[in-house]
C-alpha cells in the first residue's frame, strides 16, 4: 500500500472511544470478558448489558480469552456495529513476550474486523493503563503492526487510534509523523 493511501486510512485522535462511530470498536478487555476498569469498563457501561451477555456466552462456550487473542460481540448502544474484545499483556519487564502478544492483539483484532466485513475500526491504547505497558513501546508496536497488516485487509477504509490521555496521544502522533512510509 502506498504512503498516501496509508496516511488516508490512519487517524490518531484524543478523546473517548465510546463516542466514535465505526464498524468495530476494539476493547482492551481482561481475560474474563466480564468488564473492568478503564476502556473495558467504559465500553461495557456505554454499550449496555447486551455486551456482557454476549461475553458470558463466549466464555461459556470457549473459556476465557487468552492474552493476544480477540473475540467479537455486538455493540449494544455504542455507535458501532461490533465490539472486538482483545486481551493485552500485563507488562513484566518485557521478559514474557509482551511485545509479541501486544502485536497479536492488533493483528487478531484486524483479522476479526475483516472477517466481519468491518471497514472502519477504532483502537484504544491497549495495555498502557493498569497493565503497565510502556507507552512509547506500545505506540511503536501498535502503529507498526497496523501499518504492516493493512495490505492484508484491503477493505479497511479507516483506522482510528483513539487516545484517552494526552501522553499516549502525543507519543502516537510523534511516532506516526516520524515513520518512514517507503
């Protein structure tokens, strides 16, 4: 994919991911899929009980969602069609394949979006909150992974990175501006 096309697809925003109108909102979930704090809690609150009910059905069928994996539900009252729940790694100093697992979160979310005919998707900053993943490393991994995966998902029209906090927003913007699109 050419530089100009990539620049048209990716947009970095600061704000509330639950307010973005897209085909799929990615949720930084915990393994139980039962809601929690941060992005996970905000998505469950804004989407309503239907999301939790569907998550319970998924867990009953397959068990908990493993780190790096992703599952999909409807979006309830959110301005989206789907919620893709992915479990980010808890930072342990980089000794437990956290970087690879974080990349899998983005890859598996994009694959699920594509499989479900989603053309627009919004990502939070997965694992950079209470899971403690270094924000600068996460910015590089998320952008590199999505950029390198876009050629596989030709139907993707828009990818939003929605940063709740200012630090993540500036780190994402800075790295994106510094990227070599050759």
